[in-house]
């Protein structure tokens, strides 16, 4: 073999070895850098309650993007229709969503959709409302405690008048499992201490229905017999307060969700309290659960420190947060401090004098 030929063979071998190393390195780099696609479906129940579009959706989407910048988020709002939400789950599965963050319109009827997702290997995070079916994780507030706090606040506002008349109860939508917990919590405090003249479940949390129910209660019981009103949330309280005003009445009235109009009614004295369930912590936890599940990770114990049982008897890993009572005296230390609203948003000209009296301006 000539010297020239030996040199050529050596060079060819070195080149082949170099190419092999490069190919192996590129393969290893590709395998190491390849990320599993994260695609999450966010399904919210309605938009009449201001929280969903104003707070829940943007907070959840922001946190998902913080944790997984390349994540694809598919958003759906069911507009209070359980049938629409079932169809939206089908759409999300067809699109390839790997995790669903689900706030159910109807916790019972959505069970078949949750089962369908489970059978397809798609994880379900129940958000705020505990859906039935094989749910993988759940985040909400302690809803029984919400009802207890509302009941205690109503009793405190009634004072000596608690036994002098009757109260009216508006418990929320019968398809919402949270409403049943609010109701149970409130009854655990109120029963035996007040007389309940009328009690309603209000389909779809509709303020117009609450307005009609309250007007009917006033006609039936008489305006002078009603000493207070339990309202499960601020949307219902808006319709109730309109009916009370039309009848020339102003009695203690509860609420929940810390809506802006509720805070302003509290300042004017036409609503007594609301319950703040800070949206950002709940949204952040839901987003964190979803991203962890999308990445195939087991949820850490500090993210799901407890277990709850849903209506279909499935055990669900969960985190339950603590609600907060908001009244005229602590608006600045609750909804303003938490960044829910600014003083300027609350204290528009109509409420300027009330804001001054409350120490907000």
C-alpha cells in the first residue's frame, strides 16, 4: 500500500469518526432538548358573574405561560349551558388538549365528559366547583366555611332583631355543588336562631331570578316582617337589593365574590358583607396543577394537601383555601390590598362621600 493511499484511508476514517460523533451528539442533544407539547383546555361556566372573564381567565392563562411559555391554551366559556360545556369538552379532546381545567356548569351532568377525558388519558383539574367523575385534582375554597361566615355575619348584623321577624334565603343554583355547601354552612349557623320565612334555590345564579324571588317574598311575607336576607353571592344580591329598594326596604344582606358593585353597595349600606375568595391564589394553584400534570409529574403534597370526595364517590386530591369576610371597615385591607380593585375604581363620584366616611379617601 502506498504512503499516499494509507494517508487517504486514515483521513477518511477520521472523517467518518468525526461525523459519527457529531451525529451521536446531535441525537443526544435533540433527545435532551425535546419537550412534550403542553396543551391545556380552560373551560369556564359563564360570564354573567364578573369574576370569570375579569380575573379567573387572565390569572390562569398568565400563570400557565409563566410556568410553560410555549404552552397552548384553548379557552371555552359555556354561557351557563351544561350541554354547551359537554360539547366543548369534546372539542378540547379533539384538539388534543392533554389537561382540562374545568369549572363545571352542572357538576353532575359533566360526569360523562370527565369519564371520556379520563378514558382518553386526559387529566382533569376541577376548578372552584367539584365536578363528578374521575377528577385528578381540585382547587377551591372551603365552601362550607363560606356559608358559616355568611350566616355569622347576618346574625351579627341582625343583633336583637334576629327573633323579631323572618329572613329570606337565596341559596344559588341547584346544579352547583358549591351552592349546596354554602347552604349547609349557613344553615349550620342560622337554624334555631332565626325564622326562615322563604327559601329559594336560584337557577343559573341569575340576578333576575333572585329579583323576582325577593319581590315575591316581600309580597307574601310583608315588608315589615322581613328583617334580613341571606344571599349566597353578589350576583344574587344585586337582584335582591333592587327588589328591596323598590319596596322601600334596607335590611342586612350578605353576598360572596367581592364584586365591585357589591363593595360599592357595602359602602352605601345596602349590602352588609361579601366574601372574598382571592382569585389569584386559586388560579395560580389550578395552573400549577395543570402544568405539572401536562408534564407527567406527580402532584406534590404541598399542592394537594387534602382529599375530598365528589358526588360520584371519587376520591380527589385537593387544596382548599380560606375565605375572607369583607365589610365596610376592612375594604382597604382586603380587596384593595389584594389588588382586586384600586381605590379609584371603587370611589367613583357616586360613592365619594361613602368612601370618605369609610376612610378610603
